[in-house]
């Protein structure tokens, strides 16, 4: 049987364990899998682009399990009452191909993106960072805020979005976290000024320059989340030239990340090497660090494994017959005829 987790079931999982614990355990799972980097069969995602957005498949596997995510990115969807990002995923046995889990990944993607951001920031940001600017207050913003609050100790959040209603929504949702002080900024520059960490999570499929060089201060860590496909960026290229840039999977980030603006030989370091101690992250106190995050399949694999384990432990979700499991495995036609076909033949 395949365990099926829909959006209500995933929400039950999160409520049962609490957002802070869910993010912490998911971050731990992601970091452990990054430390097994060489055990995975990896590739850049397969993308189908249109003028309005992109649809992608993201596969990865180790010796025991195979996972993939289907995900879209359509910035104009909100005008149609649809999420900008929608996703689902499958986790399967490598030995048999049997699907173990079919799960929603829209809500889970926001959680795993925030958890990955926190994993990278722990390795790259200055120790003792307490303030963060959050540019873009849409669907993923609360998750980013809570991950940095619970996992890094961020206690002051400066927020800005060109849509005031998005910031209103963010402030309402974070009002239940009183230890996190949320300050509404009048502009990007106002939000960024004096921040230890800057997270950009905007949605437009455009070569934007959300952050410009004059906004950047020595020692800042930039968590660039919104640029995740060709032709979509958030940082001015000059910021990257003066920074230590960390990426998830370099072949994919060269195509989709902030570094798509730069020469193919621009030096970057992959996150797994920093986590494993094979490469330096932050090299000095005043250095500007950038996590050029586009989202990588390994993070979804980690999330699927975590959700599958948690769902079975807590008895949440349902088992479904996604593939045939009864009768003669060579008689697929008989299965299509239904259980009464055999009785008719006998009569």
C-alpha cells in the first residue's frame, strides 16, 4: 500500500508536532542528507517553460529510495485564485519501484525551503545574528521568518512588500509569535539597513534587482530565495562579485540562480562541502555571504522521507492502492475486468 498525504493531512502533521519542532527536525534531516551528498544520484531538474511560468520535475535517488517532485511556478496565478507554487511528490523503493508515499508538496515545499535556508545561514551568517530583513511577504514568508526565529534566534524582523496586503497578512500570522518583533519598513532600503541577514523571496519571473550594492553592509548574509529559474533574479550582479557565494547544486544554479548573470567560471562553493568541513563558508567577519538558493531535489527527498516516517508513526494519512497488489501480477487484464469476471468464466 502507498501512504497518501493530502494538504489537510500534512497540516495535521504540522499541528501535531508544532511548527518549531517540524522545522527543526526537517532541517536536521536535510543537513544529514547533504552530508551524504556523494551517495545520491543527482541531476538538474527538467523544466518546461512558458511565457507565464514553468513546470518542473525534480528527481533524486540513493541506493534505497527514489524521490521526485512535480512543481510549477506561475507568478500570475494569485489573480486566478491559485497558488504561485503547487507541488506533489513520490517516494519509492529503488529495489522494487514500489511507491511508498504520494504526498502534497506545496505546503511542504515552503517548510523545506525555510529549513534549508536556516541550515545554510547557520553555516554562513555571523554568529549572534539577531535581525533579519524579509523582502517579499507572500506565501513563503512566514515559514522563512519562523525558521530563522526558532533555529537561529532571530528576534527582530523588518518586513517589506510592494503589496501592502501581503505585509498585513504576514503581520497577522506572526502576531502569535510574540518573541519575534515585526517592524514594517517603508522600502527595501529601509528594511535592509542594519540587518544581520537579508532574505529575498519575491515571485516575479523577471531579472529584478531587489537588492543593489549600496544597500549591502559588511558582514551581511543574503538568503536569496526568489530567483529560481532562467531569467529570474533578485540581486544586482555587483553584489555577487564582492561576496562569498554558496549554492546547492552548481550545475542547476548556473542555469537558474543569481549566478546566471555571471561568467561560467565565477567561483562558488556547494553547501554540502561547507557542512562537511571540506570548504570554508564565511571566511572573515566583514565578508558578505550569499546563499543562492534555487531549491534542489535532495531537499524534497529529505522532506518526503521525513513526512513518510512521521505520518506512519502518528497514523496520519491513508493507505491507497496506487499500484496493483492483489492477484496474478501477470494478469493485468483480469484485474481490469474486476472480481466478478472469474465467476462468470467458471459458470
